[in-house]
């Protein structure tokens, strides 16, 4: 998947089904529909060709307006959205995607992810729920309304449920990845199974700006801390999804192709994993809030 050297933000990584995914995505969590529209237009202007939203973010409609206004051909942009927790289950998932497509103004999404593995309603029978919901995503793939079915926040044990039930494994797992959260064991499993890893909160929602060692490394590589972290993800074989609503940051966050972090410095960045992940482990059941998630 990562055999080729990446030289620009529009370079792609090839999934095990042969579909190519642009190596940096623009994150949209916490953006209102209007901010999402402006942000996506800025991102496209800056050269991003990969946009990450979710039904739970309640901004798909803004993303859709930006895609339309951008004038890009459908095959020039890679769009991800995610199945919300309230819509697990075969038929609900089918209906949920149809709603998302209407809001996005698209006839298919490139990547569709089950947003969270264990949800409150099904916490006592999450294995059954994962299989039923995953079957819906595989059907969407067959129907051509989803090019790539995937999951998010799945740990090894959740992926094993799919595998042990004889179902095709996801092509992508979108997990938290930043200097504080590197999940080495899970990433080794993903690599073994040829499941591409995407990294959410690559800037640890701003926490990375408070670490002296990261600032010193950024100075060494003549970049800023955000660029260091985006580059760190790429060199860890993780697709980063940095979010910003600030135009100059949107552009600069993806300009990470004129330096390479040494193996020694990668280890220094990884040493921040002692600070731990943001939020709970993904097998804590979740319910939805108005925007994003809250832990019950
Ligand atoms: N699958 C999941 O469960 C899941 C969970 C969380 C996130 N995600 C996805 O991953 C994306 C990224 O994660 P995230 O939004 O949590 O956080 P993030 O990208 O780690 O950090 C975003 C924060 O960093 C700031 N920032 C961005 N670039 C900066 C720069 N160059 N200098 C200084 N500050 C900068 C942003 O501020 P401004 O906006 O004010 O510039 C914002 O406050 C999300 O938007 C979403 O698409 C997925």
C-alpha cells in the first residue's frame, strides 16, 4: 500500500481493492455547515482532494455545497462520510447512507465508515451488531453507492469479529493517531491484514502545540508543529486528516513534502505517547450528542 515515495498532497495510497486514496484528508469535525463549505473550498483551493465528514458532524450539506461550487469533477475528489451510532443495523444503515447522499448532493461516497464499534443500544451484543451493520456496508459496495467500505475506531477485537464471521475485512480503519496516541499493536494488525490506517486528530486537537520537544524538532526541520505532526503520520503509514477553519493553516498543514523526519526523531515524537489518547477507549459504548459524541 505504501510502497511509493509520496511527493505531494495529491499523491495516493492504493488500497487492497486497487482504489487509490489521496494521502492527506481535510477534517471537518466541529465545523458548522457554513464553515464546512468555506473550509472545504479553501482546502480544495490549497490542493486537497480528500474530504472527511460524518453524518454526526451535521455539516454534510455544507460539504456538498462546496463540492458543487468547486467545479471539480466527481472523480477528482475523494469524499468520506460515516454511519452515525443511532443508525446501526442493516436497514437503518441503508436509509442513513441515502440521507447522507442527499445532503452531500452525491450519488455515491468514496469511503463510508461505521463511526464507532460499540454503541449503547447494542453493547451487550456488539458482535451481532457489528456483523449486521457491516453486511449493510458490503451491500452498499455491491450496489456502487459506496466505493470503499470501512470502519472507524475499531480495535483488534472488533475486526476479529468480522473476520471470524467469515466476512470480508474493511479496507480502512480510521483511528485516533497523533504523537500522544500511536497504537502500535493495532497498526501492526492493520498492516498485516492490509487495512489502511487513517489518523483522526493528527494535531491532538491542539495539544501538540504545548510540547517543547515537538517545537524544537519543528525548528530543526524548518516547519511548524502542525506540519511536523502531519509528516509524522505519513511516515508512520497513516493518512492524516488535519482540521482547521483558518485558511492559511488549511494550506500550510498539507505542505509537508520538503522534509523527512529521521528515524531517531520519529522516536522522540513517539515518546509523547506517554500522555495517552484523547477520550476513552473505543469499546466504551457511545450515544450521540448534537455535534460529535459524548460518553454515556
Ligand atoms: N472517526 C472519528 O471518530 C473522528 C474523531 C475525531 C476527529 N475525526 C476526524 O479527524 C479530523 C481532525 O481531527 P480534529 O478535528 O479532532 O483535530 P485536529 O486536526 O487534531 O486539530 C484541530 C485543531 O487544531 C487547530 N489547528 C489546525 N491547524 C493548526 C495550525 N497549523 N496551527 C495551530 N493550530 C492549528 C484547529 O484550529 P482552527 O480550526 O481554529 O484553525 C483546531 O482547533 C476531524 O475534523 C474529523 O474529520 C474523526
